[in-house]
C-alpha cells in the first residue's frame, strides 16, 4: 500500500513538473509574441519584420505573420513592400537553415534536441521529415513554406537530406512569397474587416490549398 502511494506521489510530481514546464513555455512565448507585436507601432517595424522573417526560417519560434499583419494594417499602401521584404528574408533564412543541415547538423543536433525541442526542433520531427523527403522531395518544402508546418525543421532537414538545392530554393521562394503576399494583400485590401477571418482560418485554408495543389500535380503525373 505504501509503495502504491509512493508511485502515485511520484507520478503526480512528474505531471506537475511537466505542467509547469508547459505553462512556463507558454508565458515565455506569449511575452516574446507581445514584444514583437509592439514594433508595429515603432519606426523599426520594417527592419524587425525582415530580421524576424529571416530568423524564423531556421530557429526562431514566432512566425513573421504576427508582425506583417499589423504593419500592413497601419500602412496599407506599403503592403507590397512589406510582403516582398518578408519573402526575401524568409528565403535567405531558409538557405541558412539548409546550410546548417548540410555542414553543422552532425555536430549540433543533440544540443538542439535538448534545448530547442519546445519550438519543434525535435528528433521525432526530423525523423518524420527525412521519411517525407524520401517520398516527396521538394514538395515537402513547398507545403511547409505555405502552411503551419514548422518551416525551420523543413529547411534544416532539407539540408540533412541533401535534396536538390535548386528545387529547395524554388519551392521556398514560391511558397513563402505566396503566403506573405496573400496575408499582406488581404490586410491591405480589407484591413480590420478581414483580420479576424485571416487570423482564425488562414492556417486551415493554406493547408487545404497546399493539399489540393499537390494532389492535382500528383494526379496529372499519374495520368501521364
């Protein structure tokens, strides 16, 4: 009986530690999110957007959309400039992630799994992506670039898998540009009227669009 109580206490303590870690991570992520958002009201907004988009492609946890949207709402006529800067920076950051995968991953992978697993850089995710690359190659890059799937895991694992750099670059450019131009374009066009819709459904719609597009290409390939 005493042993059973000890096991229950141990399990409860472990669960408490896990919950505390989750809460701590959420609070930290929320503070980081709020800190980034405040740049929308400063003159440094466009510069921070470029840096954020670059960093998010290889290691940073907050996506650039969270700053792209309010910046565009504050200056709708500049939506094209914001989308272009966001796209260029993201592709450049993706290239950095690809290079990390090729040249550094064997040396830093265990450290990354241990310290950055909370932002999606886990061994399980990388194993999953490796299997996808064997089947679908650069289509995975396109899907991750346009949808909520972790793009940072995609860019690094693409380097680890050594997929074609040309294919990686094209897929990254098309998918990242499509995502950011759609977000900025909608915000510049309809502003606050469409913001709740974009924030609530954009990830779901982008995932559905990617599935339909890739599915269409696979059907065409199968028919031929």
